[in-house]
C-alpha cells in the first residue's frame, strides 16, 4: 500500500510504500523530519512519539476514505 503524509503548513509530502497503518506512517514522518531515522524500528521510541504527539484516525463522512492526522505536527495521512 502507498501512504501519503502531508505537512499542512509547508505542503511537503512524504510517500511510504509499506503495509503499516496511517498512524504508523505519521510516526515514520515525524522520525524522518526530526532526523532520527536510526530509531525507525525502536518500539519504545515510537510509543514515546505517539504519546507526545497524539494521532487520530478517522473515516471521512463525505468520501468514506480513511485518514489520520496529528494536530501537534500539522500532519495528515491518507492511502493513495
């Protein structure tokens, strides 16, 4: 699957090709943007990010498509 994570302030887009959830791909984007990619597989670090920057998943009532967002980091994720 392909996931597009967009920074809503800068319009920067990251594309992830994997089988991870929208939430996990937002975590990947946060790790990539903070230049700590050595921690991509560190489960404890990923959990710390999820607690520090809450991520919500939802389904659009208009399109019926799933999406996720992180208000603290202005990130939005969707499957493409």
